[in-house]
C-alpha cells in the first residue's frame, strides 16, 4: 500500500505550489479513508486519493462544486487548486479551503429534528439544481444513483452468510421491494454518501456538507440512508416528511441502506467491530420501516 504522509504532501506542494511551501502541513483529525486529508497552513487542506478508483473523483469535484455551491443553502467544499501526479504519487489531487466544524459522528447535535430539517432542505435544493451535463452513475462514484441491481449479488451473498443471525426473510422482502420500485425519473443531483462523517457541526447545528466524491446525477434514493444510519424516532419522521419523495423512492432508499449494512454486518475481514454492531441496528431499523410502510 502506498504511504501517503505529510512528507509526501510537503514535496508535492514544494514542487507544484511553491507559493505555499512555507506553510505547515499536518494530518487532519478524522481525515477519511478513501482520501487522505492534511492541513495546509490554517486555511487550506490537501486531499489525496488513496487508490485509483477515488482518483476519478478529483476532476469531477473541481468541475462541479463551484457550480453547485451558489444553489445550495449550506456551504460545501471550495476547490482552490488541482495538483498533478508527482514525487512518486500517481494521481491528481486537490487543495481546498479549510472548513471549520466537527463531523457529526463525533460532535454533539443540539436538536436532532432541527438538524434533520436542515439536511432535508439541503437535499431538496441539491435535487433542484440544474443537472444538465452532470456526471451519470459510473466507476467514479461506484454507480451511486444507478439501479440497485449493481449490488444485488453482494446483497444476496451477505444474506446467505447471515442466515440464522437476522430475519433473512424480512430482509429479502426489503430487497425485492427495492428492486421492484424501478426508478424512471429525470436525473437529479445527489450527494451519494450522506453520512455523519460528511456532515459538519458548529454550535450543535448542521453547518456544512462535505465530500462529494460519490456525487452525480440520477436516482436520489441513495441519499436516504442517513434516515436509518443517523436519525431515529422523531428526527427520522421529520426528515422523511421534509423530503418530497414518493414511496417507491423510500423503498429504494431502504434497499441501498440494507445493502451496505448487510455487507458490513457479514463481517468483511478487517471491519471495525463497532461498525458491525452499528450495521446490526441499521438492519433492524430498515426492516421495521419496511414492515410499517410497505
């Protein structure tokens, strides 16, 4: 595995952006896995893809984030420059403006229902943004926004592995309902990874949405997973009510969420035990919602 550390970033900055070579460089706390993120001084970050599939996202974000930003009610990442391969690093990379805030995974939220309302408003605005010439589902975003059939093989294998550990009959019912709720609408913008790690919090409130690597245009149901992975009880109800989406879209949203939770709960080697337990709870929530709404 390639070593992506502060030394590499220092060399890249010195070679390609010498005007910033005097600035200190240090890893960002909770800097992510798909990309490695480093502070560049106090007002910028350097973001380097950790593998070739993630490198496909660099030019997309550079191209589209400035287009989307004026149309959205919350701040999103601001690209400042794009780096090129060099110093033994083989892919393009980005420099962004530093965004204050702590990810919702670790930050206290004052009012989860208000947070849900704010996030829903952001997603509505994103879906209403002009999608002309936007990037359709593909390798760049692991086919987010496309048909659930892409992941159905993984879903079925995980269900086989989990026989006797979860209610696989109920899980199959969720899967089948999601596949049957075929999407045929006009493509809209979606984020692709609306999770607590990509939502910034300041003073207990949602302050920004980051990491648009899996964004694109297509079916927005992949953005609904946060309903079960982060919200619960009243806040989940508020989130659902604030989004003008039909039952078929929510059925596909349950399908997307179930797929990811199943493959994690099936304990892929190296998976964090806390994530495995979280996935168990997500599966239970999705199955309960299917029973309620299907």
